[in-house]
C-alpha cells in the first residue's frame, strides 16, 4: 500500500500542477484578465502597456463619431422651422466635422496624460484579480466581446473588446445616452435589428435608409489609401417622406470586416460623397461613404447607430447583430 502511495502521489502532484497551469492560461487569455492589466497599467502609469490592451486611437475615433451622431440626432428631434436656426446648426456641425482630426489628437493626448499622471478612481479599482472577475460581465460573440464593468454608486462602464494573439483589446466604449422625450417624436430603440444590403429600411417615422453592399474602390485621383490598405465604397440613400425638412448624419455608420475590426469613413474616396446635412420634405439624397481597410480583410457588414441600431449584411451572412 505504501509503495502504491509513493507512485500515486507524484502523479497527483504533476496533474495538479498541470491543471493549475492550464487554468491560469485560460484566465490570462480572458477579457477580464486583459481589463485587469489595463487597471495595472493605469495604476503604474505605464502608457506603453496601456496601449497594448486599449486601441487608443480607435476608441478616440469611435467616441467622437458617437458624440457627433448623438448631437445630430438631438438636433433632428428638436428641429426648428426657423431657417436661421437651421443654418446655424448646419454651420456648427460643419465646424465640428472640420475639427475632428484635432479633436482626436486632443483625446489621445488627454488619455496619455491621464494614464501617465492621473489618479486612479478607487470606485472602479479591484482589490485583486480574483475579486475583479466578480465585477465584470462578459458576453462573447466569436472574437468580439461586450463587457460591462460594474461599480458601486457609479455608472457602469460598457466596453467592446476584440481577441488578439493571447489577449483581448478594448476598441470601443458606449457613451451615456440620455432618454429621449417620446412626446416630441423621438425614441431610442435599444434592440439591434438586422437588414439586408439594398433593403429599404425604416429608421424613424417617415425616414428610410438603404445601404448597398460594399465594393472595392480603386481611386484614380490624388486620394489613395496607405500602403497595404484598400478603399471600400458603400452607397447610402436617405429618404425623408415627411412634410418637414430635417437633418441626417453620416457619423452613425461603421464598416465591419471579417476579422471583427470596425472602421469610420475616410475623407475623399468615391464620388459623389454623402455628407451630413439637411434634407427637404419628400426629399432623397444618395452618395458614397468610403472606408479604408487592410487589403487582406473583407467587408461583411455596415452598422448604423442612429434612432435605431441596424446591422446591414448580405442575405446569407451569418453575422450577428
């Protein structure tokens, strides 16, 4: 019996060690652990480590686009018939659009400064990695995850992460969206809908949107993609069937590729380009949005986040909203 125990015990120890190693590797490759590394980087003011786990430029782009889309939607829901008011709103949106590159620089710079010099808010700081897992809800959808970080007495943080090589990276975050007064005709549909490319889809009362399938665009002018990238053009049509003019936005769109990366439209590209603006009663506007993506990637869907959240895909696509 003693001899058997001498043989069995080393085997059990080895198995336990292997189990611990495998379990730790699973933990290390989880979204929760990557977020924990973000907290560690902020706590130690390590910006290089922070950038590994957070796509700083991507998050900055998405935050600006969502803020602009929200502002445009609010203006649309509270439009005045005063032509001077409408002119002022159009002028203001034009200025903000022109300032977008500068705004992005400011946000990126601000994030870096906050990481390197800021004080970490304790209401979001976990005591340890074990405690941390209880603060985070993760819903995976392939190589993308929706993450909710819970905080006592504070607003929850909603993030989007993508799987990298052995870790996860934050590439988007949700902005707080104020509730819209439905008495004024506004409503916010929390459910993400799915529509086919080329399908005329209602987005709010009397307004329709049609998004055609993305196609590669090879420019002939001065505007060209970076080396290793390509342009993808998407034809978009807005229709206003109401009796009143109103504004529409192109900040509500993202192109998603087969590797779960999302892109904002680029300046230039295929003509005629569609830009945010005002649309007269019973009017229609059609134009192209152009996105720059890596040559080895393929576009799979276009995501619209306005008065409704809609994912436009091919009829046979398996992409989930």
